[in-house]
C-alpha cells in the first residue's frame, strides 16, 4: 500500500510510515476542527481544570483571607499537564494574565474566569 505522512487529530504530530486512510472518517461535523487538541481532553487535564477551579472558588469565597494561599497554589499551574502540555497558547496567556493581575491585587480576570468556567450553582 501507499505510505505517507499525515497528522493525527489537531495535535500536529506527523506520523511517518503508516498507510494513509483510504477515505476520511465519517463524523457528524467535518467542517469544524475540534476546539482544543484531543490531548486536552485527557484525565490529567480534567483533573487540572478541577484543581484550578477549586482554587479560583476558594479565592472568590473570601478574598481577604484566601488570596495569598490561592495565589501561591495558582502559580504552580505551570507545572501541571493542562498548562505545560495540553493548553493552547491563548489559554496559557490568559492564565498568566490572570495570575499577574492577582499579584497586583486585581481580581477582575479571576472573577471573569469564575463566572465563565468555575462557578458552581
């Protein structure tokens, strides 16, 4: 058979030496690529997202008492899979901006993150 180079998913890692699929896979929607690479859906990333939101929620509950501990923990996101391996550049930039703002005493971006991603009703 024909041997070619193709990309798996949206991760962009070329796989060399495997045969090309003879026809595209049949999915409900082939017009839009997934919003995030498949790797971002891993259990590590899900755990990291839950971890992040736990600290966001802890901060929001009582900022005066929880800010220092929350911020110290949030800074360690760079060691987590979600940030280091799975996060898209715009995700990392937004997390970096959120942490930088918190370091200056501005919780506005954190409040937006809380409302959009972490709020538990």
